[in-house]
C-alpha cells in the first residue's frame, strides 16, 4: 500500500488538477467527436442527392496448375472514370485448344485499343466484340478461342457483355447472383434451373466463333451503395462457389481487401487441378467528390 500522507499538499493539488484537466479534455473530445458525427450524418442525409457512386477497383491475376497463364484482364484508365466510365473485362483461353494465352491477351488488347465505349450503345459495343471474335476465327478457324466477360459502369448504372462460362457476379445485401443468367432467373427460375434451361445454350458461345452471339444487357442495371461486382474467370468459382465467396468476405472491406480474401480463399483450397484464377473486383462507394 502507498502512504499518500508522504506527498506534500502542493503535489496532491497538482495531481488533482491534472486529473481534472484530463477529465475535461476527455469529455471535450467525446463531445466534439459526437457532434462531428452528428453533423456529418445530417449533412449526408440532407445533401445525399449531391453525392454519387464511385468505383473502388482491385484485381488479382494468379496462375493455377496449368503450364501457361491463359487468363487476361483489362481495366480502363481510372483517370477517365468521370468522362467515360469504368470498363473491366476478363478473358480466359479455352482449355483443349491451342494458343489460349495468345487469344485471351489479344482480346483484352483489342478491348484496350477500342476504348472508350459509348455507354448507351450496347449493340455497337457488342458488334466490336463480335468483330474481335471474327478476327480470331480468321486466324485460327475454331482452333483457338477464349471466353469474355465485360462490364461497363457509368455513374450508378452498369451494362455487361458475356461470351462463354467466365463469370460476372453481383453481391448485394449478402446475396450473390450470376448476372449472365440473370434474364433466365428473373423469368421465375432459380439459378440451378436456369443452368438446365435449354435457352442457356446461348452461354456456350465464345470468342473465336464466327459471328458469335454476345449476351448483353438490353438496358442498364442500376447499382447501389456497397454493391460488389466481380468479373472473373471460372477458375475462381470452381474453387469458391458463390455462397463460399459471400461467407468469406466482409462487407466493410474495400475492393483490395475483398480481392485479397477471394484470392487466398481459392489458394487455400489447394485444388490439385486448379485452373488459372483472375478477377477484377469493384465495390460501389458513395462520395461527395
């Protein structure tokens, strides 16, 4: 035990004054912090119409057990976001065919060369993709091919384009949806039934087929705050099905954190036949800027 009687009166008074000052400072800090939070929330609510959604973007590009990296990804320049929106794409060389890595890179390089794209000209953008496919056909005559998924986000809306079995995943309110079969699912079918539906055969087209039929949105899909869009090769979902992805990510993570979680989630499965796995992850965030 301490004998405080050994302290001088001046020392005791100094300790008491110091404690009082600390308490005053702490209470002042709490009051200021609460006031700032209140004013920020009030301002956000009052001026919400003046904010807009922005794209937080990250990606990973990993080689699995294949000899070559046959995935290729493309993300449009972020400094053009306000003017032309965000374009993100993933192309996966088709297994069993030659030159998959060459074709997938040709696809993403061609998308880069054709940038920018007009957001409201879905048919014209699909025609560009068909032309890329025809160029591959002229070179390889069905001897090589690739899949392609591409999204175009402008303000709070998104168009998407798809050829083959790569994935566009929308995660909203803790639920994941494969967008390339969205039209079938919206017709009253659940996801598994949509896959079995005979109309789903349109999903098997690919880059490298002559006059391929590009699956695309007829009108833009509206995005909301905290939506997560994942544009990926099927090597991701082969090891991490949709429910596993949803269970692993934390919705307060930014795009980089989500991408890292998915990447290590695939790696931790240690699949002896792991395909290459690549994805662009986009998280929609609200901003005053």
